[in-house]
C-alpha cells in the first residue's frame, strides 16, 4: 500500500525523467552524434540516478506513509511528531491546528448541550411547584381563586420565556432585528406586563425616563432583559411598600438605563459571579425559585446587542442594574436605514 501511494505521487518524476533523457538524446542525434553505446550508457546512468533518488525519498517518507495510511485509534494521533521533511512538518502543524480547532468546537458544543440539559432539569423541577399549586387551587371546592391561579400562570409564562430565550441564544444573529425604540414607552410596556407581580409583592414601580431618549436595539430581546431585571428587583424585595426605580440618564454621550430596587441586595462575595450560568448564590437559596440563568442570559443578550451591563449592590441597601446602550457595530453592519444616526447617543443637556 505504501509503494502504491508512493508511485502514484512520484509517477510524474519518472515521466519527466524519461522525457528529459529522450529530449537530450534527440538533440545529440540531430547534432550528428551517432554513438549508440554512449546513448545507452547515458540512459542507464540517468535511470539509476532517478531510481536512487526515489528509493532514498521512499525511505525518508516511509514513516509518514505509515502514519497517514494506518487507521487512527484516537484523535491524539494528530499530535504525533514524525516528520522528516519541511513539507511533512508543515502538514503536521496544519493537522495539529485543525485538531485544536476541532477540540475547541467540540468543547463549546458540549458546554452548550450541558448548559441546556442542566437548565432544563432545573426548570422542569421548579415548574412542578406552580403546576402543583394550580392543581390544588382547581381541586378546592367553591369558586376558584383567579388571582392566585393567575400568579401561578405568570410564573409558568416567565419560566417558558426563559427556556425559549435559552434555546435561541445560540442562534441569536438569526433572530435579531435592530430598530429605533422610544425607551420610556418600552419600559412602560414591560412594567405593565409585570403589574400583577408588583401588586402581589406590594412593590411599586417609579419610572423616571425622558421621552426624548431613543435607543437602537432589538425590542424582543431587550424586553426579556428588562423583564428579568424587574422580576429580580421585585422578587428580592421582601418588605412591602418598597419601590423599584427605573431611570434613564445620559452617560458620556450614551443613554444609560438603570433599574434600582430597595431589596435585600447581593452579598459582596456573590456579586462577581451573579452573571455566571447556574449561579444562584445566597439570595437564590432564600427564595428557592432561582435557576441562576436570568442574569446570565441578560448579560449574553446585552453583549450580543453591543450594550454594556453593570451591576452594583450592597447588602440590605438594594441592587442597581444598569445597561449602557452603546452598540455602534449595528450601524457599521448597515442594519440601520439611516447610517448617520449614532445608536444610543444622547445630549448631555437632557
């Protein structure tokens, strides 16, 4: 098998040598040189030389042929170093680069699959609670408590939204539509969607956003992010009568949206990790409802949209989550019809 591959690769050498010798003999013949013995001697010598060259080349490439013709048992075979020529060394370098690229892609795929599986397991476990409560409410005699049933349905809806977002985050670019949005209107709509959550926890929203603030973003994805901020702000505000402040300001020429609560705050040890996948922290264990995916998904979405997410918090003083709408890449990609509009820009005088 080695010989066959070698001959296929070097057949051009033999053919070229034959044509070259034939060409030289033809020149000598046309020039009047008629010594047959010398011609035969020249052909024999040139044949021996080419055969010696081919044998030496075969010996040098033997181990390389053995490697590429053998059936690999494991992927680490690509990391073997047995090259004997510059060409083989470059082939090995290329193969090793491909191997590392393949490993990175496999690890990323495995991490995504593991994240999806772990999230689904946690979500299914947590969704048993609202389903069980709803079932108990329906089994009670008399009129069904619609308010309590609606609360459980809202919990299920928020859970389903998280699952859908988690499933789509890997194909984010295929489901993104950048457009200009009136910030106050969007925030008001999201707050209205969560009004039952505010009423249930006796927490009140305070919106302080100038109507002149216009941002460029994807409404659907940002709506989920804002919903996550509001849900966390209300969920971790245990005292009644507290407020959730939703404010917008101009920061270095860009719109800065902040959601600030008066809740229990985040322990300083947990703060650097709250945006990590599946990290619930001390507060998550208190409520028993946290999947540890909300802020992780929010950060992923903000990064993909080109926004900057920051979190500030002090225990017992509340938490402030801010989004800086700064994503000039969307403009550069031509996703805005008017390229002269600088996305998220604002006037400091506002």
